[in-house]
C-alpha cells in the first residue's frame, strides 16, 4: 500500500469558519456530516466550534480568542525582553573588561 499524500495546508476566513460553526450548532447535521460536506477535517471543525463556544462564554475549559491574542503578544514581548537582557549582559561584560 502506498502512503497517502498529505493535504496542503489551507487557510479559511473568519466568516467561513463562523458559517461552519453556525451549521454545526443548528443541530440539523452532525459535525462529521458538516466536515464531510465541505471537505474539511473533523478535528478542525471541532476546534472551530469549541473556540466559538469559548468566545461566547458557553464554555470555560480554554482561552478565548482575545486571551489567545494577548498571550501571543506577551510571549513575543517576553522573548524580545530576554534578548535585550542578553545583549545588556554581554555589553556589561565587554565594558567591565575594558575598564580593567
């Protein structure tokens, strides 16, 4: 048996995701049916539904989109500050040698 080629990564608009979530939440079709109808992975659709529920406040077992964005921003800022500290440490060591 040959290996199945991986599907190329696709990007979807927030509007498309919202429409898919709405279809799932109506209750007419299961998440599996919706994902098959639109050629999406079931995992992706489940993640979209979960994130929509977190954002709406009907779930509390994860981070909302705003919290995720803030966390990403803080991690980026933390990384930059750590780099700044490392540069300052090197500069301090360099100038300490110059003074001696």
